[in-house]
C-alpha cells in the first residue's frame, strides 16, 4: 500500500493537472497584462483629441492671454 501511494504521488497523481493549468495560466496572464498596458497608454495619450480652440480656451482660463488676444486668436483659428 505504501509503495502504491508513493508511486501515485511520485508520478504526479492528483496534482498532475496543476502543472498543465499553470502552464495555461502564464500565457493568459501575459496576454491580459499586454492588453492592460496598451489600453492604459491609450487613455493617457488623448493629446490628439485636443483642438487648437480647446488649447486657446485653456490659456484664456489660466489668464495667460487677455480677452482681446483670445478673440483675435479665435478669429485666426476659425
């Protein structure tokens, strides 16, 4: 009996499936991490969505330009 139990666990026995499961888990985890990395960068790179008028409005709101300069630049943009 002791010999039978030893051979069962020595050859993998009930824990044999864990090796295959862990081998499948690694590529899945790698794909998820790559997807997360690229998705996170897309959210931070929204500079392309900012229009010149948006930049002008922000500069006016921060007080970098006067109302007259804002109106003149707005006419130039449009």
